[in-house]
């Protein structure tokens, strides 16, 4: 059967294709990369002309493995590029280890030419390490946001699905690459083409940089109780200096006993226990993703002493903070 499709007339008269250079880091997330690349491919198809071209590069110029273990043969090594190229660094698991000195030196040299440079998924970390996000707004996958905020105080970290700040682009990962690419396609060639690409992707809810990346509290916990959601939001926003259950209850207009009953009924744990689990989860992220000392991790998560932190951590994760970090480092070195 012959394929039928309607060709979209683009707003731009640019004859020369815009080139995107995808930099694949070791353990990159395949979804964030493929979503971006497919958006460009479909834009070409819908316009019935080559609006975009692309090149894949990676350190060493040979095979780069994604986080699922599949190897990708790249087109070349980290090479000198044109100012007109758009550079998209694709990150994933253990981005700290994948952000090598060579990569940092290369991206800093390329940045001096003034191109658009973006970080997909966790690659905002790579841009920040290179100093390319200082004084700018950015986003990163929510799982890495705690460690990012601690390490890069000069970056205004947001919870948006993507951020465009001047010639710097960042996404939160996953399908956020589609949202970013649809915005770029609309900016380059008009909304009609961007909408046609979204239709081809069966992407019915196009998000903007005003949309946040995480599900709402009610959706995440599976409970639609407004006061419970309010309390959990306050807990999540006050990890370093925890608020007492009595103040939390008072702030939403209920007694401490009512708050206790609410948590028991819907979450099968006390407010104090739930709050502790949130703090310990942040602590684990910081231990795994930063070089912060255990003492500083404890303080950042609201623990007054390392001994109390260690005791609570062991009770919850069945290991100490020191062993957790040591075992993680050992896994990375394999």
C-alpha cells in the first residue's frame, strides 16, 4: 500500500539544513536521545525536505553504550564543530563519571564559538560542571535535582520539563526531549509543522517550559485528599529544617491527632515516619550522586548529628551511609 501524507508548508525559507550534533555519554538514556532524533526525522518527512541533519559523536569515536546496554556506533570523536551547529549532550546513569575532563575541555572550547548547547536528561550536570549554566535557569531529572542544587549554587534550578535560557537548553529527561524539540521546530519553521510532528508521534499533550516534570502529589501517592497533599508538599519543601507535626497540622487547620489519623488511614504510617523516609531518600541521593561528606549530607537532610543520621539510615536501608557510598563507588569502578 502506497503511503499517503499531507506535506506541511514551512514558514522558513532556509535552504541549508540546521545540523544537530548529539554527544552520547557513556550510559546515556536511549529514550531522551531517540525522542529528540525522531522529532527531527519526522519534521523532515512532514515538510518533504531536509530541514534538519544530524551527527552522532562520542568520546573515542567508536561505540557508546546506553543505559540499557545497547552499543551505538557514533560517526566520530569529539571534534571541532561549526558555530551554527546545535550541540545536544545526552546523559543518563552515573553522569558524574561520564563527564570526563576531556569532555569538559571540549565543550568549553566549543562554547567559546557561541553555539546553542543543550543537555538532555542528566547532561545538565555536564554543562554545569563546564560552567556553562552559571547565572542561568536550568532543569534536570528530578532524581538528580537534590545533588545538583547542592553542587551548583550559581544555577537557578527549576522543576520544568525543559528550559531554554538564551543559547542554553536543558531537559528533565525521557519524553521532555519531545517537548523541547517541538518548541525548537515551531521557532524555526512554525507551529503547523510542530503540531504535525506531535500528531505523528501520537503526542497529544504538548508541554511548555511552564509545566513541571513530576506528577502531582495526589497522583504520586494515589490519594486525593487536599490537606494530606498540602502537608506532604510542605514536608518535601522543608527537608533541611524539618517542621514538627504539630505545626504542619496547625498550618492546614487540623489537630495533631487528626493528622496522625489521616496518615495512618491513607499511607499506613505516621507523619513522623513518612517525613523521615523523605529525608532519608534525599540523603541516599546525595550520597550516591555527590562528593559531599557524610556530615554535610546529614545536615542537608535535617539531622543534627552524624550518629543519629547513621542510626536512622541503617534502620531504613540496612546499611550505613559510609558503606552505601563505598559499595556505590565499587560498582562504578567495575
